[in-house]
C-alpha cells in the first residue's frame, strides 16, 4: 500500500514538474490590466513585467496550501498506523 502511494505521488510530482517546465509564456490579464501594463512598458516603466508573475503566484498559492495540508495529513496518518502496529505487536 505504501509503495503504491509513493508511486502515484512520484508520478504526480513528475507530471507537475514537466507541465511547469514546458509551460509557454502566458498572457493572463484582463483587457484593462493589459492596456495599463503595455502603456507602462512603452513609457519606460517596469511594472508590467511582474504582472504575469504575480498572477501565476496567486494561481499556485491554493495548490501549495492544499499540498502542505495533504502532506501533513499523510504524515500523521502514517504515524498513527505505525503506533497501531506497535500496539498490536505487544
């Protein structure tokens, strides 16, 4: 059971890594934000360059939170299972 979970987690981690590594540049802005960023860049500003990165960070945050909660849950469940095995052994 433990090896199946590790196998699926490693496949999932590999898939996520490949999807992030091969992701093309994304233009994920509303028209108003895009117009504002483009005019800022044309006028010599640098505010528009970080806009897409900010959007991607906001997109990744919920997934990171869920991942951390899932890892903590998995680790605690594993400890409970080990404690139950020790209790049964005695």
